[in-house]
C-alpha cells in the first residue's frame, strides 16, 4: 500500500521518466467528514423520535409530517445515504488519491459531487415527511430525485473516480480500490434498473404539487418484489458493506501500522463476496407468492456468504496480530475492532435469518430491526467514527483535542448499540413466538395482535434508552472533532509530491510461473499454477478489465436470478384492477407510510391463516405498483381487511385508535377527515396504469375523465354509508361537522375495504363501491372460518389499532 513521497526514494532514476509534481485535495475530504457528522446527528435524532413515537403514539402532537409512517423512511435514508454515504465518500476521496499517487481527476466534479449529494439529502428531507414516496425499501425517493442520484453518482462521482484510476501513477491497484470499483458499478446498476417508472406528469398536467412527484414503477406484484429485494439486499451489500470493507483495508492497517494479514484471503474475500451477494435478495421473500426456486436460491447463496464475510472479518482482525495491546489505549483501534466484530456478527446472523425455518419465526418481527441496526450502527457507525478520528489530526493538521472524549464516545456508543440490539432481539423472538402460538386444540393462544404489542412495549423503552446513549456518544464525538478543528492552523499546509507518470515507469509484465509439482496430471499442475493467483496480479494493473470483470460477475448473477421471474406475469389470471377511488386510496396509504407498520402478505402457515385467512397468491398483487407485502408488522396484516369492519369503524379508528382498541400504539390521523381528495389527478393515475397494461377499457380514449366521476360516486356512497351507520355526519375534535364525501379518508377506506375481496362484476364496470354487498363474503372468509369464526372477527377488530 504505497503512497507518494517527496521523491522516488529507492528508484533507479535511469528506469523512470521525468517526475511530475502533484498535491492531494484534502479540502473535499474535510467537507465530506463535516457532512458525515452533521447528518449523523440528524439521522440519529430522527431515529430517537421514531423510537419514542412507538410506545408513545401521541408524541407527534397531531402533526401529520412527523408520524412514524412519514418519518421512518427519512430516518433510514438519513442514516444510510447521508451519514454512511458521506463517510464512504470521505474514505474514497482520501484513500484513492494516495493509493493512486494522483489528485482526483477534476476538482469541479468533486465539488459537484459533494454539493449535489447534500442537495439530494435535503430534497429527501423535504419530500418524505410530506408523503412523497415510492414506498420501496431504501428506494423511497421519487423520480426527480432518482434522476439526480443517477447524475451525481455516475456522472460526477463515477467519472471522477475512474478517470483518477486511468491517470494514476501507481501501477497496481490495492485491495481497497477493488471494493470501491464494485461499489460504484453495482450501485449504479441497482439504482437504475430498480427505479424505472412512469411519472404521473407524463400523462398530463397533474395539477397539485404532490401529484407532480407521483410515479408508478413498471414492475408489479411479485416482479416488483423480486426487483425490490434484488436492489434492497444488494444496496446493503454494495453501499453498506463493500465500501466499508475498502475503508477497513486502507485505514485499519494505517491505524495499526501493520500490513494486511493475507493478500490471498483478500482476493478470495472480494470475488466470492461480489459474485455471491448479488444472488441473496430473494431470502427476504420466504413464504411469499414468489417462485419457490428463487426463495431457495436466495437462501443457499445467503448461507454461502458466511465464507467470504467471515474471511473478511478474519483478515481484518488478524491484521492486528502483534499490536493487540494498543487496542487498550488507542480509541481508533477500539472503534475498528468493535466495528469489524459487528460485521462478523451481522454477517453470521444474516445467513442464519435466511434459513426458512428461522425466517418463519423472525420475518416481520423486531429481530430483523435489531439485525439491521447491528450492521448500520455497529459495523458502519463504528468504522466511520474510527476513520474520522484517524483522519482528524491529518486533515486539520493538529493533534486530536481529547483522547478521553474519544474513549467516552466509544463507550457510550457501545453501551447504546448493545441495549438496542439485545432489546430488539428479545422483542422480535417474543413477537414471533406469540404470533405462532397455538393451543393443543388448535386455537390461537394470543388472538389479539395488541396482546403482543403490549408484551413488548417495555423493550421499546429500552431501545429508546440505547438510542440516547448512541446519540450522546455521537454528540461527544462531534464536539471533540469541532474542538480539534478549532485548533487548525490559519493556513493549511499543502505538501507537493513527485512521481513519474505511469507511462514513463519501467515495467516488467508478470510471468506465468511453472508448477514445481511432479508425478501429477497436467490438470493438477494447471490448478497449482492458477492457485498462485499470478493472473490476479495482472488484473490489478488493468482497471478497465478489472471493472469489466466485476460488472460481468454482478450482471450475470442478476440476469440468471431475475429474468425467469419476468415470465411469471404472463401466466397470471384473475386479478381485478382497482377502481379509480381505490387506486387513489392506495396512493394515500403509500403516502402515509402505512406499509412501514402493516404487511399485506399472509404466509402459508397454520397460525397466519388462522389469524388472517387464506394465504396470499400472486394474482392478488398483479396490479400492485409498487407491491405492498411489507417487511415488518408493528400492526396486523391487512391482506384480508376488506369487509371485516364497517366504514364507520374505520373512520372512528383513524380518528382515535386507542378508543377503538385499548393498548393500541397507532397514532391518530385526524387530517384524513379534513384533507380533500385530489380528484383532478384521478384520470392521470388511471392513465398511467393503462400505460402499464392495466386493463381499464371503460376509460379508454375520450372516456378518461369518467374515472374522476366514478371516483366521486364511490366516495359519496361510502360517505353516505358512514352517515347511515354513525347516525350523523363526522364531527372533529371541536365539534364541527364535516361531509366526508370528498375527504381522503373515504378513498383510503375504499382501498382497505377492497383488500382480499373479489369485486362483483358491476363494480368493475361502473366504478361503484367495491365493498362487499349484503350477504357477500370476502375472500378472507373462504375456507378460513371454523366454529370459532366469531372469535376471529372479534380478535381481528382488536388487532387493527395495534400498529
């Protein structure tokens, strides 16, 4: 891991050309370090608010912009793309320049990258709380921001990075560079192909500001689920894993002043991780309406990830051989050791959770939340802070203000993350066991969902305490770095280095070695030569070839995994499109972030079918853009919600969940009864669906405007039904009567009443309400009601307020 020095020490001047002078751009690194700390505080603070809102649902004060459903995607984006993202860029910009003996190719692109990325983060903060979201895990940002991400990532960052590689003065690329290449290429592929959509604006002028941002993905149902978790799992792999491994391979040896333990292990670690990781996404879809072979494939490759993941952990920890005594006194090494340990724990736990029998217990529970935070805060967080403490004296050209404060930061963060993950592990296992608990006579032991919620609420408080510890440590760290920055010199020194251009350096190509083995077959000798890895040494001086090979590994696995799933749609039959009002209600459901608490996917398990009804099938979601199967159950599953309760019950539930279900942790939604439906955009929503081959023959041609009229008619019918059941108009907290016939709540109720229900033919043709007519049974009731059906209906009524 050579870096440029003030001259080519030890080189034979007769074998090199003229020397070139250059300096490194540390100003851009300082910017990214500052942004990392700022967004760390913001992201963790939002996490604290969310952690508090779960056990204390009234904490949002009735403000729609800070409910759990609205803020949760802001928290994940802030921690992943703002905090971890800026840490990644700081690491890459610092280490790449020194590993290449070259300044970044273009300072303007570096600054465009920095400011562009910060604007993207700010735009996320300005859209997600207002319900502008695609509702896809780690890809919630809407289409204009998606375009900006592609431009900043590939156009500014990617071009700048690869041109720096081409203009480098160090012939061989160090292992950290390999991981950076894999990160940049794969994230670009994931982002672009997961975010192909049809904006509402492409169908005409949407009118309202929120509608201008609305879009529908080209994928639907099971296809969308496969694409999303191909993206979602590999966003974790190639945004939160590979760049941090590159960070580890550069900064850990620097901090320990020791070489990396094993060069060969780093090669095996890199290529096996890049190829295997991309297959693992379908393990998020166990027991779902996706192909069984895809689920099994995801599980198998997830288990195989134990090998490269632990290979990387071992390579990192054994780099400290001979210097373990320094860990006792050096806070930087403390952060790195705990970070790498959490990497090993998370990459052991991840494959474990992918095993179907384990996943049957853990899926939808807080166990997964603990696992995710062990990775994001334990692995990524500790590595980022360790790197920043190592960088601070070098970037600010002064001594770190306080080692004691750095140690305080470490211990506060360690206590915080342990409290967090342990409480979530216990809560998650409790949830899983209670949900599947069945008595000897076949009855659910805990039929009311809220019983589980009340059982784990104390663990939410423990998690909150853990979050305060972690945030407190971060604030101590920020203060320490700030005081270090204050002691910086008036003018930073900018060292000038010298090195010959790559083309002027003498070079002897690698030679294929000869096998020294005797008495074996030729194939054995070839394997022996191959195992010397001499060929990889060739690749390490060819960045274009290395990039192509990395891309092929990622693309090949992706194509083999995803293409077969795209033929499934042609075999689906029986799905019925949503009515215009139901479609609008579904968009409100997405905007409110209901998917963050409720799943819409019943697994083929005895306890789940007893609790919710028949398990989910692919046909049911074939027109769902995006799919809404969910990844967590803070509240009960809604796949069979239609027809289980009256319209009056739903309105009362949104008005005051605790009044309907004592012990509920769902916040109130009074604004749904005040905000009006955007009927102007309804024809555009239908037109966008038609563009994506959703059959709406009744709205073709000049009949498109009829969609709005049908939506209004269905809204009036639901509002009239509410008045009939409630014996009067809805009254808000001040006693004011409100006609709900044009309010968002009736659109949302139309969607909820549709879930699990097969509409009557007349509802398809006329746009009349899709709620079950008198005497009609929803799909959820078929083959699922036994002698205790009345108990089930009652228990489900109790479940609804538990989110």
